[in-house]
C-alpha cells in the first residue's frame, strides 16, 4: 500500500505516526533477528544514546519553532507522521529485499 492509500485510512497525523512507527518497529525487529544486536546497531549503549539524543534534539527544535511561530503544532504533527511513514517504507524495502515483495510491515 502506498503512502497516498495509507493517508486515506486516517487523516489524523497522530494515528498515522503510530501506525508507521509500529511497522518500522517490525522492520527493526527483523534486522536484529537477522543480523544480531551488534550487527544491527542494537546493542544497549548505542540504542540508549541514539534514542536520548534524537528525543532531545527533536523536542528542543520543535518547541523553538512553535514558540517563534515558524510552524504550528499541527504542522509539526503532520511532518512527524510523514517522516515516520518514510521510515516505515525504508524498513519495508530492506525486509522485502531479503524476503521478497510479499512481506508487508504492519
């Protein structure tokens, strides 16, 4: 299902974000299973540093842009949903390259 078809299922960016995040999580789990934690960059130290850094950077930037009136919270939510859907598609392509196009992340 392409991004446009997925958008018709829900226009709520929060729902879109969570659905795409769940699918991306499936792709991450597959890579860890296939490559092992270290091979997939999923050892605890790397995971914690990456997650903490991304949260701090993204949250700070979003708060700054919203406070300055550069973007609205609704625009931020829409953009994060778009980004998560792109991440989902990237993982889907990686998994499909190993297992075939019949595999769909949900």
